[in-house]
């Protein structure tokens, strides 16, 4: 079993998403979307992969750990734990 961090950043008419194995990288990638104005909201979840899965599509399961990112005054992204 491997821990992964699927992330999604949504903006007007567009979504950017990915899956990485490092939570800091997920925050950085989703945060870049927020700071650039491409996205207005961003969410990162922790998940585990199913060892028997051939692909990540449908092959990972959420752990219940979830964070939402927002741009604060001063141009910094702040991540807070969110209820799934």
C-alpha cells in the first residue's frame, strides 16, 4: 500500500488535477494554480493505493484526511484541514 495525495484546483471553466506521493508537492502544485489565478479553490486529499490495481483510476481509496487551500492577504496560500 502506498500513500498518495490527489489534488484538484478549480477555476472558471477549468480544473487542474494530479496525484503525487508527497504532500508538500501537492500543496505546491495546487497552490501555484491558486496564486496564478487559474484556480479559485483547491483541495488535497490523502489516499492509499490498492496494490492489486493496474492503474490509479479507481485504484485508490480516501483516508478521510482532506485540506482546502485559500489565498490570504499578502499573497500566501493557507491550507486548513477540511471535513470530507
